[in-house]
C-alpha cells in the first residue's frame, strides 16, 4: 500500500516516487519543474497510486511518453507540446498501442453525407458526388 500525501509539492518529489513505484527510468526535459498537489487520506494499492500520479501529472500539463521496447519514460514539462517532442503519429487505428500512451491519431475519412458546405464563399463551388468532396478553387463563384 502507498501513501500519497504531496500537498503543494515539487513535481520532482512526485516523479521520484513514480520512478520507485514503476521501476522505470525517467528522462526529463528542462521544463519539468513546479508544484503539484496530491493528497489521498487513505493508503492505496501500488497500481492505483501509479494511475493517480499519472492523472495528476497530466492534469498539471506534464506528459509521460513511454519509449518503445524499453523501461524508459520521457517526461515533458509544462509549456511544451508533446506533438513536437517525438510523439508518434498513428494513421491506422489498428496500430494504436494498448494502454495509456501519448499519440496523435489522424482519421481523415468521413462520409460525404456528413459534409455540409454552407459558407458563402464556398457555397455552390463544391460537389460531394461519388463519395468525395471536390471544390472549385476559383475564389469567384460567378467566374
């Protein structure tokens, strides 16, 4: 059982406990600094403590990114976008990893029936025939 009592504590202290609980090695960028608050009155099981810490870090703007096939986790601090720090982009939903990972998933296909072009500039210049949306690039619809 684990006691999580970190009121207004340095994020480094919480990350050291996370490292002990998970057995993973943490690699942190220079933006990993500041205070977080976790205060659970009762002791919780180890796995639940890990999830609580991960949720708290996420809520406070930190990202935990597991490195593939290793026991290393990258910790990205507040003010940095995980998309610009080596987060994989997945375009096939079968490639989404199990568990809680930071990924960017792009699904670009949707039915033509869901597309409704109503803006004045584009109205009348788009056709959704054959399941594809095609728009005339001419900015003058009367041309």
